[in-house]
């Protein structure tokens, strides 16, 4: 997944844009409405030598003048595209809300949901009333057995360990329904660790002064939310809640551990959970979660599962009730009246992301709908903004880059024939979704009321859970998507051996039917190659062409691959955005390998389109210059410091500026920009990392 702005857990994005304050009109800059062609000479800063800092060379003049909009923590090319898509989606949602379409129709549900989300006056007048049933449910808990039933009732399908990766849920556990690791033809349930209100265990445990300060602010936030909800002894309870979450954080797996698929292959029979993770009454939990008829449930985080379960037994019931109460309110704060929204923004927006202003309501409403009924919105979006011609052209590029990848595999001198054969079979059996899923979801079971925002939200989340539960034990649909058609992103689904390229990213400037081939191949082509290469990186190489967790590499090949990876990790470890914080080469390794392999395959595929002829000069740039500049400009991004720090700590991707520097590993980049020894990015040919 290439774009950090999309990589934060959606809940965080929602919370960060939450709460109101800005007027609903005129919030979008002019740049949002114009699409550039993918290579913009005006952005280049000739005073920075390409060999010293290619990102700054390609984007320096833009960096000098660009301003991050007040409602965002990061700004750049994907943000601009997102804003354009937002305006297009706004038109769709407003039209649906006005349409008075037939009751039960997709357009009517979307329109009614949007109307409920825009009705700010209704949220004010209802106050805390929509939460009353959920709060009384918690008050009624009398025993740990009741608590187990409650925790099971609260389970939602809100995490995703490998596809649209999201390890974050404030519920004690999160459910992910996916192909089985050992028998990928069938869907199985995975339980992932949860329970934290802040993004990661590091926020609770790190001694870094910024983190310590964030922790203090979190405690104040918890207290403020409880106070707003009219709960007595808010300060004391907030202390207990944060203490409980800190204990959860202590047993949580780290981000790196979460990414170790091999640790996650724990198909525990449901009857054995009480023995393997004693503490929580699992029989009750699974019964109320709708999972008791499953033969096995996979424990993605076995140690954390045991640790959290033990906490249920050892921590006082009152602390758990406080914790549950806080999260019932906090999760819905953004949908409530102004004091709640403001408090949510103050912490999730200002403190965690450095955002200075709340997004206008129509944007927040759109975010909620993408989160909750996103595919329904996406269906209306692609009908209007993704042409069959674009779909055909993008599909052709995917084919050309996949073919280039196969040629590169063939040319590797270090890889054993057996490994090569499986690698090629993986590319050749890839299922590639372009634009939108082949089959649309059936929304008929979801009730939407025009005047009930919190109810719509709760019903949509529950609808999603039921849909996911209904997949269990059924044959896996390889064509299914985890991503919305209208987002600026792309994804590799290793257990399905499938890729998805949403209509939202197949738009200018990433993909433009009128742009030069070099530009399209560098920009969207780099992303296509990136996603293909995920099939073969440290994660993808764990899965064979059928999606089964099976090592198909010879030992020697793996050693070679890991050595190249270590070299790349060292390269990225050396990037230091702050004196006290550097890019984590190991944490970002898969994505950096994907960038490198993707760029190399896209370059090959583009050269292939020339059929031996020289590339046409465009705007004074040679073909290779167009290619590499377009690549670096596709990472044109500016961060606010808190979000950049958050990305460095918890994201699997390096920040965009460093991703642009990937070019230094390609031989063709050197002559194109006269890069010489002694320049910052210069690498001796033997130091250039060549993974694929
Ligand atoms: Zn990726």
C-alpha cells in the first residue's frame, strides 16, 4: 500500500478529521481541483543537485511554497487527488440525498445515510441519548462471566492483519475473516489483539519525551470524555482506564511482531482457548460473538491473547466497566454533539496528528460513509468517474509490468530453478482487480434511517460483522476486495494471490490517458510493480501461488534475498528526519523492497513499450529523466511533525520523501542526472541493492 495518508488506521483518520469548527464551504484550495499531467517542471529546484537529494531536486520549489491545509497532517500529490475525489463524491452524495430514490435502493440508503450524517442539529438535540442503551448494558455487568459475554457481543470485524493492514481496535479483540493460512480455499476467523485507545503499545511504554507528553494528554482526554458523559469521579476513573490500557500495552505484540505471519499460524480449537489463554471465559465470549460453532479460531497474537485474557481475570471488574464505558463514548464522540466532537479533535487531531483545524462536516460525513458503507458509495463513484477505456489501458499496463517481472525473474543469476518456477507461476496465476470488484456487495440487509446517525453507524458496523461471519467455512472468493474503489491506494492480497488497483488511484496525475508513457509507467507503473513485488517479498514469499503459507524458496535463495534486504534496511536506517528519530529500515523493509522492485520492473516495461526506438524528448527531458522525475514527483509530500513522527514509529512504510530516493539503486538513474561519486546519494555499483 503506497500512500501514508491512507495507511493510518481509518479510525484514526476519522477521529482526526472529527469535530467541527470550520465553515462547510470554501475549504478546498485551487490545487485540489486541477490535475497536473504527472511531470511538473515548475516544481523542480535546480539548485539542489539530483545526486545529493533527488526528492528535493524534483520537488524543491513546490516544497518551498506548498502549505499543508489546516485539516490535514500531511499534504502532497495523493492529498490533492483525494481532495478532487472528495468533490466528485460530494456531488454524488448530495444528489443521492436529494433524489428521493425508491426505498431500499442503493442510492436511497446512501442518500439517507448522508442526510443523517449532515444533520448536525439532530446530533445536538439528541445529546447522549443514542448511547443510553450501550451505557446501561455496561452498568448491568455484575460478574466476570457477564463481562465475557459483553466482550464477545462487542467483537467487530474491524482489523485486518495482511490485506488492508490494520492492527488497531479499541475493542479487547478484533475479528479478521480471511483465507486459512494452511488451507486457503476456505475462510476462517482470526482474533487479533486490541483494547488500546492510542495507536500502538509504544505510545504507552516509550520513554521518549514526546510520547510521555502524549500519554499525559491522553489521560486528560479520557477524563474529559468521561466528564462530558456525566460520569462521576472522572479523574480517578481516567487513571484506572489508562493504567489498564498500559497493562494491555505491556502484553501487546510490537508492530514488527504483528507482521510475523509465522507467529500467527495458531489454529486453536475453540474448546482449547480456555486452556491456552486462561482468564477470560472463552465459551461465553465465543457464544455471544457468534463464533462458538467454529471448529477453530486462529490466534494471530498468541502471547498477547493469553496476556489480555489473564488481565480479564486479574483486573477488577470496575476497571473493565470504566474502560468499556469510556470507549463506548469515545468511539462515537465524532457522531455526537459539539463538545464531544471538539474533544475528539483536540486529542486525535491536534495531539496525535498535529492538525490545526477540523475538517468541514461534509468531509467528515464522507469519511464516515467510506468507513461504514464505502463500497456502496464506490459503486456510485465508478459509474461516473471510471471509464471502460481507462480500465482497459490500466489492465494493459498491469500485463506489461507483470511480464517484465517474469523476465527479471528469468534473468536472476542467484535464484534456483525450482524457486524461479514457483515465482513465475505466482505472477501468472495472479488475479488482478482493476478499478472495482467484479461482484458488488448486497446491502439489502442494512437498515438506514434518515434521522438516526449513531444508529446507522452501529447498524453498519454490525452489518459488516454479520457479513464477515457469514463467509466462515465457505469457499474463498479470490476476486473479493478489502479496499474501496474510490480510494487513492492499491493493495496486494497474499492469501488470495490477488492485487487490487482502485479507480481512485487510476486518475491523473498517477495515471493519465494523455500523459507520456514514461510518466505513467514511473508513477502508476511504479505502484503496479510495487504491488506485484509484494508477492515475492519477505511476506509474500511465505505464500505459494495458491495462497497457502508454505516456504517455496530454497535455503540459499532465502539467504541471498535476506542479505539484499539487510543491505536495503541499512540504507533506510541512515535517513534521519529528526536527530532523535530515524527511518526504521527493518520495519519498512517489505515496502522498500516493493518500491525498488516495482520501480525496476516498471522501468523495464516502459523500455519495452519503446520497441527499441529512443524515447521522445518531452518538455526538454530525456526519457529516463521523465521517468525518474515523474517517480520522485509522485512522492511529492509535506508532513506536519507529529504525523511524521507517528509514521516513523508505527507505519510499515518509509515517509514519502525517502521512498523517492529509491532511484539511487537503479543504474539508469546515474547517467540520466550525471550523478557522481562524492554526492550524497551516490552508491558504488556494488552497493546498489538489486533484489529482483
Ligand atoms: Zn506496499
